[in-house]
């Protein structure tokens, strides 16, 4: 789902400068921290500024939530019904912005972070493991917020629009899938399966049952910065459920029937991706 266009087509300086100006006006301590990060960790800075702009575009009125020196989620957002900490937890949510490094994406995908020098193509790797590792790394950080928590993962890589699409969101939810066919069976008998090894939100317990994990994260947003495309992954059983109506323009993939019965996992989209 494409939500943002102009600043991303022309580069990131505009959105970075705009966000920096906003911080200097409203949150000077955060402005200093952000301007230092622009030099030391440009990918993380782009992710922070871009997610703030995206949340503004989606109408959820983001405010700075991170306190310099103490950490926490980057932003707090509000439903359309108000805008204060007195709202019930379901009417507000926090968002943590993070980025996949260019080097990690290039290495995993086998796609250079540059315009191709001529026609051609090649097989590429998917980023399911990278996405899962980010969820693992951020799960504890989001634990202390008594409201829904959203993790926004941004990629500014040249191939992000190919690597962060609806299929990537589905793989993040159920892990990479494989095909199995017993010798002698017809093609029609081939089955698709997953071991859930790189799923962000579900896993197999020792008895082989599908159970929830990383319940500190209510949902994940995958954002391809070069095209402004956003796809969501919804947790089936988080500590604080996220109301997808808050981000109604974003398509979310979710488990169609939860709890899982008989080991059969089916997914569905909240709207057409």
C-alpha cells in the first residue's frame, strides 16, 4: 500500500530536515540526539523521520515519546476520538521505528544497493530472518508500555520495494514456507508447510502445538522507503491487541483462525494489499 510519494522519490534530506526542525521547536533535547544520529547512524535517522511523517499522513497525530537518556518507544499516537494520556489503552498506541542496515539487506538479498548498470536480473534472497531478528531485538524494549505497541521496520535499500512487499509480510507471520511431496504422489497431493522458525509472532512448543511468542509487540509495519509502501503484520495474541482501524489505510496480514487447530495455518488480509 503506497502512502507517501514525493519526499521519497526525490531523496531523504527533505523529510530529515523537516523532522529536525520540528524537534528543535518542540523537543530540543531530542533534536540534539537526532542530529548526532544523522551522522553516526543515518539509516536509523531516516527510519525515525520517515515513520513520523507516515504517522502524520495516516492521521494518528504522533507525538515524541522517547525521553533522552531513558529510552522507550519513539512515538505515541492517538485514535480519532481524542489525544491525551487519559484515553483508554486501546485508543492510543506507541510506535518504535527501526531500520535494516543496507549491508545486511544487500548480503541477505544478493541485490546491490545501486541502480543496475544494464538490463538483466538474478535470483534474490528474502529478508524473513532479518525481520525476525529485529522483532527479537525490540521485543523487550516495548514491554513497559501499557498500551498496544507497533514496531515499524524501514528499509531504504534500492531493492526495498521488491523485498518489503505483501509476500514479505506473509512470510514474516508464518516464516518461509516449503513444499513437500511424497514419492509416488501426484502434484495435486503436494503440501505446503512451515516450521515457523523465523515467524515473528508464532512458534511450535515442545509438544508441536502452535503458540504465540513476542507478545510485547502488537503489530509490525514493513516500510519500503524508496516507494513509501507499507504492509502490516498483526499479532494473533499480543499482550495489548492493536486496533487496525487506527491505521485503516494500511493492509495487515493476520492469522485467519486462532488458536490454531490441527496444525493448519491460514492467513488473510484486512484489506487488499
